[in-house]
């Protein structure tokens, strides 16, 4: 026989203990909440993943990569405020921190999950009339590709194919792993568009508005040579750029990059100077605070040096 439907007389009662927690836990969690609110009182007004590598500084201090942020702002203040092109925008931290100093902001991000967050963060931080989100990546040709995303660092996502200049070992090391293990990543299907063609459209639109002096930030985890070649091929003769990108490769071929720009580009490197040596004990490093020692980051010429770290190209 089928059971009878519940009636007022046989319906289960919701009365009873649903959840228990100790009074000490409540007090402890309240204290943790107050501490968190105090620590993050200067945090960024953006949506961030709490356990993601790039989110700690914005949550605590409101700024991600303060030296690079200061560098981009200085470019805007010194004649390059027409546009910012953010290639590998992720969830928009760089664009949202710096975009207000530019007349136009173009953001390229192929990860559809990041794009949803990017749309919200850009709406929070920027004038909606000044920014455009391009929900695809830039590559050697139009194609579908697989984006490999580190679970703890969505901003470190990369494409493992013949156009990536990094080895599997280097891709693992940059994310703090001893070796490449698929368990540390997940994959996302994405769209790639041919870099020179896509950027030529953006440059043409900017030039039509008389916007010819700007900044490009590139963060594409091994695709830098491909993207830089596309920038060089698409860049109009009357445009001037400051380009900022990161290289993890000690063998990065800067000569090839400069040749692609046909004499228009000069390369520099960001160098961080500390009052201690890396091998010093932590207690000795801490003692430098007593003499008010300074940590400085500056732009230097690097002829003949290793091109690993944060790189600046000035394109005249």
C-alpha cells in the first residue's frame, strides 16, 4: 500500500535541537571577525577569492603589486594616459586599480569564470563608458584552446602548447610546485584570436578618437613572445607605448623582441633593492628596521643582463 500523505496529526514536528556550538567558539569567532575587519579596513572594494594567491594584498592593503601599480600610474601622469590595454586581465585587479587614470581601458581575459568577476569588478571601479572587456585570449592564430588554471592562483593560468615559451618544469616552479602534477590544476576551454588582427582593431578605434599614447600590461604566463610580436605587428607608426610584462624565463630573448619593433623599442627592468642579502637569517633582516632602512624598486637599463622579472618596454 502507498503511504498516506502527511496530515496535521502525523506530520513530523520541526521542534528539537537543530545546531549546537560552544559559547567559547562564538566569542572566539566574534573576536576573529573584529580582527579581520580591522586588518582589511583599507582593503580593495572588489570581489576577490579569499584563498587565491593574488587576493591577499588587495584584501589587506587595497593594492596588488604596489611597485607595478605605481609604475603604471607614473606612466599615466607623464603623457601616456590615453589608454590602458590589460592583456591577461584575470579578475581586473590591475585595470581596476589603475584604469581611472586613463581615458579608455581595454581588458582581454579568456577564462569565462574570471570574465564574470571581471565584469562586476570593472563596473564597481570604472566609468562604464570608458572600458571594454574582450572575453578571449590573444595568440598566434584564431583557435580554440585549453587553459590550465592553478587551483590556488587563477591569475597564473597558462596554455600548454607549442607557442608557450615556458617548459612544464618552469610552469610548475612559478606556481610553487616541485613538478608538474595535473592534480594541482583544472582546465577550461577558451577562445583565442590572432593577436595582431585583434589589436589592430583596438588600435584603429583608439586612433579614431585621437588616443595614441598609452600603456599595455601583459600577463600571459609564457605567451609573452607571441603577444609582443602581435603588438609590434599591429602598432601604428604614430602610437607611443609603455609596455609592462613579467618574465620567468632567465633565457628570455630580448633581442628578438626589440627586432620585432624595428628600432622603436628600448628595454628596461624593474629592480628591487633591499638592505639585506637573501641568505641572511630572518632575525638579522628584521634588525634593519631599527635603522629605518629602505626597500626601493626602480627602473634601470639592463643591457647584457638577464631578462627575468618585471620588464618595461618604451616604444617611441
